[in-house]
C-alpha cells in the first residue's frame, strides 16, 4: 500500500491564489510562496493529506509556457522558498506533487531562443516538432512549428529526441533532490508520447520510492495510460462530468453507467487503478456555479469521497465559492484568496464543515480507499452502492430529490450499521438494512464493531445558497431512541443500534408534509419572491444571492428552500 492509495488531495493554482501579476516582467523576485504556509494547517483541518500545487516554474504568463524548469517562478519566490514550503508540508504529514509541463515549452525557453537565433544551424532544432523553415507564424519568426492547442506560445517538444528525454529526466532528478517532491501531475498527458511516459515511469522508480505519476487525460480508455509500465493515475474527467450533470438532470443512471464503464477499464479496489476524482479544477467552472440546485453540493461531495478513486478538492471550493468560465480568460477560475477571510469556516460555513467531515470519514474508513464497488440500488434520483474490503461492507446512499426516500438494502455480516456523518444507527434484519435518506443529502453507513467507539464525523447538511439545513436523521434527541429504536449521534457504537424488542421503525414519508400544501400550490415566480422576502428579513441580499434564487426554476427545490428557513 502506497501513500497515494489513501490520499485526499487539495489542489492549489499558486499564481492565482497568491495574486501574482498575470505577466512576468522578470524584474526581480517576490516571495509570495511564503504566504501559502498558513494554508498547510487549513489543508490538514479539512482532512486532506496531499497537495497538488502548480504550475510553479519560471514562465511568461499563466505558468504553462515554461521558460526555466529549474527555477521557481520569480513572481512566487526562489528555490529556497519552494524547498522550505515542501519541508513544512512534509512536517505536517502532507505529500506534495507538482506540475510537470513536458509536452511543450514557452518561447523564452533557452532551446527555442537558440532556434530563433541560429535557425537551421541551431543544435536544438530537433528538440521541437515539425520545424519548417519555409513557413512563418504570427510572431514573424520566419519558420513554423508544432504547438499545443493551436497556440504558438506553447511550442511542442520532440519527446522522441534522446536529448530531450535526458533533459527532462535530469529535471525530475533535480526536483526530487532539491525539493523532495513526492510526484508529478503531467500536463497534457493525453498528447504525450507513450514511450516518453514509460521513460518517466522508469525515472520515477529510480528517484524515490512511491513517486507518483498522474496524467491530465480528458477522454479515452484510461487503461492505455494507467498501467504497470506507464502512469499510476489520470484525471477522471468522465466522472467529473457525470458528477454535476447527473445531479442537474436528476439522472443517477449517468453516474452509475460511468462507473460501470470505468470498471471495464480497470477493476476498482486494491488491485485496480485509482483515478484522480474531482468536481472542479483550474480549467473548469466551480461546482457551486455548475449546480442548478445548490442543495446538490452535499450529495455530489459524498460521491466524490466515496466512489472508487482518489478525491481532490480545488482551493476555495470547500467554501462553496463561485467561478464561471469565460471565453477569453480563466482568471475567474483561479482567484486570489485570503485565508483570513474564511476564518473558522469549518465551524461556520456548512460547505466547509461538510468537506472536513467527509475527509475525516474517508481517512478512517479503509473500505473507501481499497474496497471493491457493488451497485445496490439505482433510480433517477436515488443511488446506493457498497465498498467491500476484507469482509466488511460500507454502504453509501445519496438522494438528489427534494423529498426523503426510504431504501431497503442488502447489508454485510455486521449486526448493525452507523451513519458515519450523522451517528444514526440501524439494525440489520433479514440480511438488509432499511434507511431513510433525506432530500438532497446522503450518508455513509459503516458496520458497527461492538468493541469500537466511533463518533460521527458531523451531521450531513443540505447546502442551499449559504443556508444549511441539518438532515432529519441527525436531529433525533436522545430521548427519542425508544420511539425510533435508535440512539442519537455520538452514542457508544456498540449500544447505539440496540432497539426494544418488538418495536418497529416507521419509514418517513416521502415528499412534503400536509402543512406545506400552501407552498406547493405556489407559482415559480411567487416562490422566488417569497425566498427573496425572507432573505431580506434576515439581512442584506447580494446580487449573487438574487441570481441564485432567480436561476432556480425547479418548483420542488424552491419549496425545500422556503422550508429551510423555518
């Protein structure tokens, strides 16, 4: 078992977070990287144990047009700053991986500058692909060349050139020796030469035990990249898409089908590959922006932390910030943030509290890292599956409907299960458990060991435009246990699931209660105005809050929103 098998990643785009200038003037060093130090404690507080930070090395603009692979971007600091930062991460138990941008260089990279100056006589002319001295480009170089994505500022390296291979291999050795990094995220891995990536895997095995290689791959058969001879993992873009559209369309079949397709590529669990799962990153819109119903923030993240793969949180999304992709710039996806503006977020921000709770559950539940996947129940709006490891089954239930839903699910050989988030307990009867999943929520049901005391990680909450509503399962008072046959959250696990003989738990009714019929009959516009009016009574209403309300045209969702104020 390697460190990355149990990794929970935090992802930082440093040039954005630290508010570095958009263009590098090469006019001196500014030690911005030191400002990341307080974020290490935050990363640990929300349950992450690994950091993907990048791009980091000297470049012209956004960081992916590298001009010097062996020098920290001067807008961030110097190499000593990076060495110190990685050491501080390691001291706190946080692994660190960096961006490896090996598909292309910037135009200010030494080899390309020599090519411009010496043209046909440059010793580096074969370092780049398709150099044509009969062509030209928008820079009037008097020659053309292959690039990435149609952008001539990103000049494609010839990864079959032995000198290029040696230079990149030596660069990785330099990074490990100087900075003690733990792995790389390979930019544009879907267009890297496969023999080149096999060379990188060989270097990884040489430089450090468990040195991890993860590639940026959008679509395709991921097993082409993830195997014993090439990379350890790739970005799981197909599941990223399923996570948000499966909720926006109320279509859990999309998520389940995507998982079945991935199962066909490489078996999940200890012997299979573990893909890098995410709901947003520096290239795509924030999950809170993409979700039509903001309450789906909760089930989306429960799935992120429990589906096969390695979960990752993009900086700021644990606070449920917005970020919309623009045609001409990704700046809105890569904002400058001050950690002090989110002080006590784990206590006061329901989104952050949820992420921290999920991190705690993931870290102490090995089935979620190593377990095989088994689908248990599937409808458009409800989904349940188990993760099975060493004879234990952990059951995950999610619900994207506004009303609650009762499930009867096959259980493992444990006598009872406890909700890892809420502390709610259920007994196994006839080989099954019956659980009620609240609207726009979910739970992670873990087998109860009579000798184990396990406190719940935190009550699951419905996240709606900054308003949280604790799920009903977490609101039971201790005195209710005789009526329901369940103890409240925080009770000793061994006794929590004992019920009085002959008592039966009545399943909660699905949908709204009778006294909500007045709201149910309201028109969409009227419901939206009612929400705005309640908000105004509670305090200032920002333009973004109003947009969130008016962009929500789902009747049932608006009903739930109104009820959340009660």
